[in-house]
C-alpha cells in the first residue's frame, strides 16, 4: 500500500472514530442529544434531502452565490492588486483606505447590503466579494512587489516593454501568489453566501439552517453544516486541480521537500 493510500485510510478511520465517539456520547446522554444532535439522525436527514431532492434548489442557490462571489472577488482583487502593485503613487494614496476597509469586520456589511439590494442573490454575492477581494488583492499586491529585481532588470535590459513585463514577469509572479490564496478565498466565498442567507433570505442552505435553528432542530443544523463542509471541500479540490494544470512549471510537493 502506498503512503498516500495509507494516509487516506488513516484519515477515513479518524473520521469514522469521531462519528462513533459522537454516537456513543449522545446515545448514552453524556452529551445531551437535544444540544449535540445524533449522528445517525443527521445522516438520515442528509439522505432524505438528497433522495427527495428537497435540498437541490437551496444548494443550487448557495453554490451559485459562492461561484459568483468567488469569480468576481478574484477578478477584482487581481485587477486592483496588479494596479497598486505597479503604481507606487496610487498605492501610497490609497494605503490608509485599504487598511481601514480591511480592518473592518466585513460581516457587518451583510445587513447593509440586505437593505440596499434586498434579500435576493445580489446582497449575498456582494458580501462574498468583500471577503474574497482582500485575500486575493493582498496576495497579488505582494506577488508583484516580490518580483526578483535581477529578473526585472534583465528583462528591461533586453528591451522588454511594459506590456511584456506585465505578461512575462509580473503576472507569473502574481499567479503563484494568487493560487496560494484561492484555497482561503473559496472558503470565504462560501462563508459570505451562507452568512447572507442566514441573516435574511428565502432560499439557500443557510436559510435551511436558520429555519431549523428556529424550531431547535439541532440535527438539521448539523446536517446543513455537513453538507456545506463537503461541498466546500469539493470546491477547494477544484481549485487544487486548476492550480496543478495552470502551474505545471512548479515542482511537485515531494520535489520541493517538506515545509
């Protein structure tokens, strides 16, 4: 058995052990089931959702909000990061405002967006964008600023234009930093969508969790959390696949050595 397969087996075994412990503790009422739920009931609720198809409209809305927030936040963060990374004047001018916006707890924007744009998809997407934007922005900004000065000097010595520098020097440097941040960004897009749904919506997995909380149905709450976790991991895996395809020039993990 390869080390990778052994690791996967160990991870699956740990997950099973955690569910078994949860089951034993709630079954014996060491942990009150009313507050901690029952894993078998939680799994049955998830099965019921997918068998009856009742969760698909809600899950579709949440995934759409997440995808739109992720794409819009990534594109805008990439654009602004490149612009300020290449423009010292603009970076110095906007520095205090960017720091102020980044320091602000952006979750408090959710009710503001709900007032401005209603309880539809727009307010959830905008909240997700604010969470994704700064993660990507700072990664790109630092990626541009961390360009090897020797490589930059050599490219200029060879007569590279500004557009060629952007394409062949700055963008490759920024791309590596961007993909390092996208794993966090996709999670933040999910967080933005669910928080927005939780605070006010008519559809979405966050809405299902809110409705379950209102009637003290902790099993449905846990079921919603588990579904969100699985799909968040799936999206993170898609980012990993895209990273491997687009950054083929990077050495494999084993070649880079342990960190």
